[in-house]
């Protein structure tokens, strides 16, 4: 069976995408879980029994609620400095007064990455740490089945009302007696999205038919996404939120005279925002949010204002459960925030801490085999024993100072035990599915090895492979490998203590994967055998086969290897854009040297010498059997370029050619200052967001884009089906490329439009003044396209952090959230740089009539190889560094970017293959 190099590359990338998907499913762990909540509510543990015979405490019920009504105001993307900093004093005067002189407790709640809304709501309501993969399902949140505060409140008969982000409605369906959800992803809406929440306030605050009111405001988050945290729109929005908090607080206070219990107002944020206004990463601005508890049950603050204490965001679920008289969620890893219950008696405080400790120790038992040796568990048992001694003294009626001192000691022991237990459980979130990771890694590495072994054939004149399917699939080795892998699969799946994704697949699917792994291994061994066999044969044309490497070739090889090796360091991943900036700048200098060498060598050499050189190499080509090889793929490339450059470098074009690398360097330097990205210099100022774009105008552009793409597609279909005219196909490709450029111009933020302009300028200059004069082959041009595509990914302002994904691009021209178009537009805007350079590569190789028919296949194969190498090596590195300190904040986001990039590249290679239809016919001619 014969395969073209483009078909092989596309097939290999599809298989690698499968391996990446299996690896990602095993890598991103599931959080620690208690038993399912399907049964009745768990009974509360009793108070610790006093040691020895005597009176036994019968306090086994859940303590009664501490507050009559609770209002939770969640302000999306509320950074801690928006409340505790200068902005808070200027724009939130009432809240600042309550913090400094009112009956309140202030904290800074630390959120764990990923700092996006849906995982953070889960953390707030369950007390657990959601898995990192939750960022992927953030766009379509399924119902939350874990034990949580909302479910416990509904089960206890609490009446819950919700207004705001409809993510809550999706997570907690049928839990609210009244709700009004607003779309969270339409980020161009700053006003109505909050007005739709506030319009219910006057009516609902007068009513008495609710126990828990939740308000989720989105306007501040939308302002951050579009204009950033330093926008003049932030101040008025904070003032609006301050007035809302004032209204709620005054209303709650006005009704407390009639009630036996006070009310509680909780103000918090789900996450903060970075210096660019986005979120998802782990910078201080993204993970630190304010947490305020305001109630008349607290003592009025006095004395100087101190720095708010740092707590965990997961602590809110435990604290609110105690405040509402509910069981603590079974999966919670949070600690009770003690000052909230500090006004209660010592017995009540110890009871609350014991409930929290018992829940954490039970969760530890269900997730850790050797839980009895855990320091937190041992500390809890010691505190529980001391608690029993305290109860004995209490029941005996001892009111001496001994009882008070012992109570304080037990309180301290409980707090230390809770802190240690919570830390132990948080560390266990990283429960990797190693079997699925290994299966995915094996597929990825086999594909990479197959591509590397196929390089000689893939870059030959015919760019075709003779794939021996029958010998591989019917060999004894293939069946032996299948049997061995199936045996390993049975052993692993029957002995695994934890849930394994690959083991949960059907046996037929698992068998198919095992056969795929076996077939790839047999193909690799067959390719190695052929290479060893051919190495013993004499070389027919040593002049052709022993071509030397130019400085550009060495640079591209060294740059590719260096970039791959740099992925093993967290700092290089955070600042990866600097690596690509360095590589393309160095490439420009190398191209400048190549142009100067050709120009001055031609000028100094005898013209007849140059002519004879050209004739000699023409003779070598005619004598060889590789007459259709891509122009410079054989012979001495340096001398060939010297001899053939005269027809290109004439007149003013000569000076433009010499100046083009320096012009490109200037463009790249300007683009670097357009968007500050990464971590170290992201705070530095760059061009602001100057303009906004209307919905009507955007829809007009969509119509033009569809028209251009339709025209190009028509020409492509005509060239594929009706005629084999390469000019028609080339015209169609350029029309498709033009449509994609126009779409990118629509989706880019206004200040990013220079990125698109410089992209087109650099592509034009390199095409006319570098690639054609220097006669680079398809492989070299492909690598240059890939490098510039990666650099432009960062020129757009992207980074390896999720916070830089511009979700606002997914809603250009849309009045409401539509899932599929929003996902497509966001993905296109994020990867516009690599996509446009890849499509330009296809257009360029298809339009160059001087190249042979294998050029497109060569380009497709090299592009697939350039994408396959870093993702394969990075997956191996991430597996080895899975317990690294920065695995979730640095390495995991990069892994998601790499995975998505593999899928996009696979689609690109399929498009390359579809456009390479005339290859076989032209090679035979």
C-alpha cells in the first residue's frame, strides 16, 4: 500500500491526538471524594465522650443555626485591592467604613488555580478543590452531583433564591425556589448583566419567604476582560456595588429587631483578575479575593486596622454550614473560620471544631490507606481526647480557671489538627491515573519515532511510502505483542485500587488501542530493518547524496532542539515567548548573512565561473534519478544558490533583498512592545484598548468573510473535481487565506491589528526577497513558517497561562451566548498566528510552479514533525515533573495549550493532504 508523505503526516498526527487525549484524561486528576450522597443525610457525630465511667454527653444533633438569614453577594473578578486598597477607599466608602469601624470580619481568600468561575463556585459551595480539567468544561457547566452547601440547605428545608450568573442554575438545577440567570460569557455587556440582578432586590428584601439569598454580579469581570483592571469603568462599577451592599445591609439591620437571630451578609469574589484583566492563572491578583462577614452578631471593631488574615476559599463552605446549622459537605477540605463563631460559648466553639475535624478525618480515612499515621489524624485524636477531659470537667460543674485554660488548649489543638488535615487532603488532589498516562505516552512516542524514521522517504523526490500492512498485521510478533498487552491490561485493571479511565473503557475499545500500539511497533521495527538493510548498499550518486548543511540548517536544528529542552524548566515555560523572539531574530541575522554572501560572492566571482557552476549542478541533476526533487534538495546548496541568484537579485530588488531581514527585525521589535506577556514583565505598560466594535458592523464583516471563503472553496472544489488546473487551485487557496485574514482582523482587539499588518508585511517580504532568491527548499520554508507562527502566537499577547485567552473574541457580532460559534471564534482568535502562517505555507508551496509536485507533501510532513517533537518530549517531561511545585500553575496550562495545538495541527495537515491531489500524477510525468 502506497501512502504520500502528507497522508502519513496527517494520519500520524490524528493518532498522536488520540494519545494526547488519553494522556490528558489520565493526567488531570480527580479530587478526593467521600461516599456518594445518594443516601439519607449523615448523622452528626456525638461530642467526645468523657474518659472513664460517669456522665456521658448526649449532644449528638447538628447545632442550631447561628443566623436567621444569609445573603451572599459574589462579585465576579473582585480583587482584594479593589476593597482593601486605594480603589476601595475611593469608590466603596460604605464598605470601607463597615470594615474599619463596623461589626464585621475581613479576610483575604486564596483561590487555587484554575481561577475561572465554574471551578471556583464549586470550591465555594463544596469546600473541595476542583480538578484542573474543570477549566475545559467551564463553558458548559454540568450539574454538580457532589455533596454541597446548596443541596444540604435544600434538604434541610431552607428556601434559596438566586439571581445572577446562570452557571449556578446549571450546577444546581431545581435547588432554587426562585431564580433569574444571566449569561456569563457575553463580556461586552457591562450594565444590563448587573441591572438584571439588582432589579429584584427591592422586592425580595421586603419578603420573609427565603432563608438564603445569592447574588452573582458579572459586570466587573466583563469590564476587566475588555478594558483591564485600570480602566476608568472600574471605579463607577465599584461604586455601584458599594451602593448595593449598603442597601442590603441596611435592609437586614432594619428587620433584626423582630427576629431572635441576627442576619449575615457575606461579600466575596470567585477569583480576581490579572494586570491585563483576564483570569485563570496563579498571579497574586488572580488568586486573592476579599472575603467579608458582616453581621450585628459580631463585636464592633475598635483600634487600628490590621492587615486582613489569609484564609482558603474552601473555608467558606464549612463556615457557612455551621452558620446555617447544616452538616459540613463530605468532600470539603476547608477549615472553620473561627472568628465568625468567636462570640459563642467555649462548649459551642469546641463542638463546631470537633464537627469539622471529624468530617476531615473521615474524608482522610476514605482516601488514604495509612490514615492512622497521618500527623493531622494523630493531632485530631489527641485534641478529641483533651476535649473529652474538658467535657468531664464541664459536666461536673467546674467553672474554675482550669476549665477555661484547658478549653483554650483544646481550641488550639483542634485548630492545628484542622490545618494539618486540610493540608494533607489538599495534597491528595493530585491522584494521577498512571496507566492511562502511560498508554497515551506510548502512542505519542511511537508516532514520533515513526515520523523520524520516515524522514528520508518523506523528503525524497516522490515523497511516497510503501507501507507493508500485510506482513505487519499478520506477523507472529504482532499477535504476541497483542497478547502481552492484553494480559498487562487485565492485570492492571483487576488489581488497580483507584479508578482508571482506560480500564473503564469497553473491552473492544481497549483491544483496538492494544492492536494500534502493536501495529505501530511492528511498523517501527520494519522501518528500522529497512534502514539497516539500505545502509549496507553502496551509494550510487555520492555527489548528490552528500549535500552539506548551511548555517541556516544548523540554526533551525539547534533552535528546535534547544526549544524542546527548555520546556523542562518552569521559568522557560512562563517566558517561552522570549525563546521564540530570540530564535526568529537569530534566524533573520542568519538570513542576512546568507543574502550578503550570495550578493558579494556573485559580485566578486567571474561570471563564467558562476555559469559553469550552474551548468555543473544542472548536469548532476540530469544524471541523477531524482530529477523531480524540490529545487535545492540535492547537490551543494550553497553553490547552487550562488549560481542561481543572479536572475532574482537585480536593480532595486537587490537592495530590498539585503534590507528585508533588517526590516523584519524592526517589525518584530515593535511587535514585542505591543503586548507584554509572560509573567516577569506582564505588568509593564503596553498599548491600551482604544476602540470598541459594534455588533452590526461585525455582522457585515462576517458576511464578507463568508463570501470570500465561499468563493475560494468554490475554486478549490472546481480544481479538485472538474479540472486539474493548478492556477485555479492556487487562486482558491489565496481567497480562503484572505477570508481568514479578514476574520482575524475582526476578532483581534483593536490595538492588536498591527500584529496582523506586520504578519502580512513579513510574509510578503520573505516570499519575494528571501525564499525565492535563496532557493530554500520546502522543508526549510516550512520550519521558518512554524517558527514565525509560534512567535506571532505570543505577539498577539498570548502566553502559557489560561488568563491570556481572550474570551471576548468569541462574542464579536453576537447578541447572546451561542456555544459552538463562541468556542470556534475563541479558538481561532487564540491560535490565529500559527493558523495564518500554516495556511500561508500551503498557499505559497501550491503557487510556486517552479517547485515539483512533492513540495506540498514535504511541507505537510515537516509541519507535522515540528509539532510532534515538542508535544511528545513535553509529555515525558510533565510525567516526570508531576509532583513539581508549579505543576498546576505552570506546567498544566502549557499542557492544555499543547494538546489543543496538536488537534488544530492535525486539521491543518488534513487540509494539506486534500490539496495535494495531483501529486501522484505529476511525479509520474
